[in-house]
């Protein structure tokens, strides 16, 4: 199994066409971000849909939490100040006084953030990154953006390895900055890293030309949008749009 | 024959004035396996890039029956396969299988044919079971073998390898030599691993400062310590050319496969 995919790779969710998963999970996020607070049943419907998908794919809560915690705290951190700065009817919260409208805003922002993050995490847990790229390409995302994402995925680890080696080389020669002026070595590391990456880009381009690159990424696998994919999207759309309309 | 190299008075200077090639004359026949030896900066890689029209200098160069600079570069690149020194430059697709398929798909082959070529190329370098892995999950030796497969899948009539044994541990290096030895194709190996040249190539060309300074039987060339020394090369201590079997070795006749 690919290391970026979690859960049971033979589950019905994993076997869906990546386009169906991409559209479905983006759809959940879109419904959540466009729903006002008073229509809260729509949030419940989104959360229920996510939980159903997660359990069908056998992605454990631990996996979801492990991946979501990279993003979620940042988003919530921004939202947590709203109740204090937003003007409105004061509400006593222990020793603190916050505004009621601010609290409501915080609740909606948190709900949207949690649903959006979990949708992205579930997509990543059930679909390999190359498949996501393939789906994006087939859904007519600009080719250049897909290419950039593909190269980023391919070379991120190579570049991180280089950073780790350079840091080790600095540390091995006793580099331990104590004040800001000593940080200039880090600037040189960044420069060297940029130049190396730039040169690598040129070599990669040569290697691509040498193998007959024709300005588009050739694809070996074809995607097949089957009945299960249509059913998945139809069920999801019915549930979410009904909840959204009735709420 | 179609997969030979004929270079006459090939000259190339980089934009910053550094001379890469200074009048290279080189003739390689069909089915030959030739080592291109030389110190750093001798122009070995520059020459290699010329063989795929990735750099173009002055002089005449005919590769695999095509005149470089006049004929279509797509044809040229289909016939001449370059394996770059750093496999991270060569392997740019998200998975090994897609990377090996990249060249054949660009050639416009049908999907079953591409699948077949990918399977055979990975088999040839003994990497069949790693098709779905990402290149960054492989060891350097494995990545280098996959890099060779990416080019083999295009079924070029001429294979050019840049420093195939660089940074490999002894065992991985030996396995790579065995892999290369089984590949039955006209081959140019750019290297300063002299024992590798002695093991794989009957003929060697010594390049120095952009010129060919020696061209002949690998063993005779490597026995000339004065010549090697004059160009910053030497055999590893304790290495004996006599420990290798003499040419011609029993290897499959290269002429049997080329188109």
C-alpha cells in the first residue's frame, strides 16, 4: 500500500474514481462554508456524511486526528480571538467577558474549519496524491498548476534531504547561533538551496527533453467513472442539499 | 550501421567562455561498448548532451543515422537514450511505473505496447516489484536501475550512461555492472570508474580538455600509467587488469538486436 493512503485500500471508498472523491469531498466543504449559523442541521449532515465515508473507508479516528492536527490548530487559533474583539451583547464566561455575536462567529468558523479540514484529510487518506493530480487534470484544472503540484510532490523530499544535510554540515562545524547577526549563515543556506534547486530544475528539464517531452504529461492509467461513482455523488448531493434546503 | 556515432571536429563553448569540446573526432560502430574516460571538466557530459541535441556546437555530428542539428530531434531522442548521473534528475514522475512509461508514451505507442515495454524494462533491471513506489522511497542503487529502465523502455539503438557507478557501495556497484552487462545494445559509458570500464568495455576513449587524447583497447589504455597520470586518472591501488578475463568475452552478439 502507498504510505500516503490510510484505511482499507480495498474499501468501496478507496476504489471510487478519484474524480468522484475529489468532487464529493469538495462539495461537502462548499456546503459547509456557504451555510449560515442558523442552518446548523446542514453542518450535522456534512459531519454525518464525513463520518459515513470515514467508516466505509475504515479510516480510524486516530488517523484523522493525526493528520488534521497539522492544520486545525492554526485555523482555530485565528478564530479564537473573535469573541474578544467582536462588538456585541456581553456574555460572562467565568472571569472573561466575550460578545455573544463573537461566540456565534467562532462557532461557525470552527464548524466550517473542522469540516473542511476533515474533507481534505479524508481525500488524502483514501486517494494517493498522483491520483488526486490525475483527477484534477481530468477535471480541466490548468495544466501548469497540476504540473507544479506534481513536481512539488516529487521533489519536496529531495529538497528536504538537502536541507537536512546542510543543517548537519553547519552543526558539524559548531554552528549554534546565539543572536540575530549570526543567522546570516542561514541566509547562505537558503541561497545555496535556491541555486541547487534551480540547477536541478534545468537538469530535470534536459532529462525530460531527452525522453521526448511534448509539453503535456502523458498518462499511463485511464480513469473510469463507473456507476458506483455516480451513485456516490448522487447520494451525497441528495443528502447535503436536502439538509441545506430544509434547514 | 544505423546506431553509430560519427563526430568530426566537434566544438562547443559555454556562454561563460568555458570550452567544453575542442575539436572532438569520434567514431563508434554498431554494437560497440565504449567507455568515455577523462578527468573532471574534460567535456564528457558535454559530449553526452550533444548526442541528444540538448547542446549543439559546431562541426559535424551524426548519431544513429541522423545528422544532429538538421534532422528531427524527436527521432534522435527516440534512438539515443541518455541516463543522467543523478537519478533524481531523471526520475520526475510520481511513481516508478509512470516514470518508465513517460518515454514510450511520448513516442505515441499504444497503451498495451507501453505496458509491455514498462514490464520488460523493469524486469531487465530487476525492479519489477517496485513499480508503484515513489522514486524518493527507493535507495540510490534502485533509483539508478530505474533510471536505466526509463531509457530502456524507449528501446533506443544507442544507450549513453553518465557515471553509472557514482556514489554506489561496492555491492550495489557490482550488481549494476551485472545489470549493464546483460543489456545488449550499443553503449557509451561516461565514467571515471576505470575498473568498471575495464569490466564492461572493450574499447575506451580518453577525453581531456575537450579533446580525444587516446582511443583504443581498454586494457592497453589502462596499462599506460603515464598516460593516465598525465590526465589525472589512476587505477585503484591493488586493482589488476589481469584478474579480468581477456576480450572478446562471451556476451550475446550485440548485432542481433539493434534495429
